[in-house]
């Protein structure tokens, strides 16, 4: 399984951005982790093929996860971005056997 993430970049505080991650095949769960400089990687959000979502509580009001099953693609819409959101965002996925797959990271920098 290959996961290709894209969409990172430099954004001003208060801005928005959408990350995308496309898988080489259909997977049950797709989602995102992030790793800020000097911090541990943390789960941001995940979504099942049926559309059930989960968010880390502190991020749910600003981040929205969605997916297009026909395109094997998951999206993460980021809004009201803060400098502390600066991180590398990693796409991940699980199949129904719960095997875990990482994609490469895409870097977000929030700065004026």
C-alpha cells in the first residue's frame, strides 16, 4: 500500500489549507497524525470508509476530515490556523485487518 500526501505549505495565522492523501487502494480507515518540532507524533483525525469520524478533541472545531472513496483519497481541511499548528502531517491508513500503513509527511508552517 502506498499513501501519497500533499498540500502542505506556508500559511499565515488565521489562514486555511487543505491536505490530501491518496492511497493505492481502498482502505478501511484513513487519517492524519501530526508531529510538531520537538514533540511526539499525535493523532489528528481519522475517518472510516463509511464516513465515521474521530477527532482529537482540541482540534475538532478547526479541522475537518473527509474522504472520497472513489478516489481513495482523504482530505484534512485546516482552518483558523495558529503558529502552534506548525508540524509535519502524516497520512495513515488501516485495512480491515487493522494493518497499519504510513504515508510520507507533508509540512505545514504557520507564520506571518
